[in-house]
C-alpha cells in the first residue's frame, strides 16, 4: 500500500491504513493476542491466503502490526498488534459496538448470541 504524501485531514491517513473488507477483521483477531498465519486464516471466514498475506504485509509496512519469526524448524511466524495497532483497534472496537447496537435494532439477536457477543 502506498501512503499518500498529501491529505485533506488526518482521518484520511487512518482510513487509508484500515480501508477494505479484511484489515479491520485482521486487526480485530490480532487484538485477542499474537497469531500465526494459519490461525488467522482459520479465524477469518472467506479470506484467501493471498489476500491475507497481502493485507498483513500492508499492515506491517504501516506499523500497525509486528511479526516475530522463530528460526527453528518448522519456521514459525507470529503476528501481533503494535502500539499503533492497539490505538487503531480502539476505533475498530467502537465500530463493533455500533454494529452490535444496529443488529439489536434490526432484531438480529440470534446472530449476536451465536457469535458470543451477547
């Protein structure tokens, strides 16, 4: 992801970093703790490995996540939220709360219970 050199306001920068279908979900999953590539893929229904790797690399480039690699065999990598990522997660958490409220208003309580959100 290429960062722009000029913005109208700071919100644009944050939006550029987390925009898209998958990045907020990746950040949400990593908020639960460090995770391997395979564990992330299993926890995010519908994401392809190619798309996951691409978004992880973009989030790494922006400093939202970090990556620890174990040199042993088999080679293992763990992704985690950085301090910047934890701050961005705060905004995503607010979005999640609003989504829960809207689902309750739309009588989707069963879905929220199934996901353990109620």
